[in-house]
C-alpha cells in the first residue's frame, strides 16, 4: 500500500512539474487523436446523413454491419491496416509504417463506423415533420441536410466526443502501427504498457491519471449533449 501512495505522490509531482517526457507523450496522444477524430468526422458525418436520407435495399444490412464494427477489437483494425502498409503491402513503398500517419490512418478507420452510426441514431430521433416540412417547401437534399444538422447538432457533437474518447484510449492500433517509438510514436497507452513491462510505475500512473481526467471530461461532454437532446426531444 505504501508503494502505491509513493507512486501516486511521484506521479502527481511529475504532472505538476510538467515533466518533458510526460508532456511530449500527452501532446502526441492528443494531437493524433484530434486529427484522427476530425478525419473520421469528415467521412462519418456525411455517411450518416446519406444512410438516413436515402432508402435502399441493403440499408438495414449496412446499419447492422456498422453496429457490429463498433465492437471490433482495435488489434483487428491494426492488423488490417498493417497488411496494406507493410513492405509487402500495397502501400509499402510509402514507408508509412511506424509513423504518426500510420496511427492516424488506423484510428480514423477505427472510429468512422462509430461516428456514422451515432449520427444515424441522432437523426432518427428527430421529429419526421422537420424533414417533411422542408420537402414541402421545396428544399433540396443539401438544404434538408443542413436543417437536420442544425437540429441534431448535440447528437452529432456527442458522436464526435465519443469517437475522440475511443481513439485517445486505444492501444492496439498505436502499438502495432506506431511501434511505440520514444519521441516519435509513443502515446499515453503504449507508454503505460511499456512502463508496466519495465516495472516502473511512476510515469505510467501519471499518464493514467491524465488519461482518466480526459476520459472523465469527455463523458461529461457526452452527458451534456445527451441532456440537451433529452430536453429538446424528450
């Protein structure tokens, strides 16, 4: 028990002093997670609107597949991307493996299904009269989409926040595609795993505390957005 309290004390000291190695790892994790989330949003949000606004034969099948992909282990995504980025892969000549770009690609693919299905869910909770009224007034698909985006903005924001929480805390993609290279591709989760293997827990505890704080903040944001949704449509 004494060892735990000593580790916590030293970890807090690292955070307060803004240790260089700690700050670099946190900065890299946040940067990669933000870029991945934004890239996934650029694909996932329009995809969610397209699925919601269009009726096609395999629509239910596609939604079922997207829901299934939410539970897929990160190492499966990492293995899939690795097969394309490795030297024998299709994009091996680009030398992307074990770089920041490789992590971003993997994390983006990981959360695109999450954002897409969450956006579809957010739109499905809207009153159908918004869409019908806009169509009656002669609005085109783009105008209808912007109207629905305004009405579902809290649900879309919650989807983005949830996706960020997913990528900031994952380890499979970061480890397999980034290689956990110090100062280059080391994220909070991969650094924690390394420190555990080394039997040195101070840095791992400090990173864990920061990660828990970030996760708590994300959950607060999601609850805030969901609360606004319930007040508006509940």
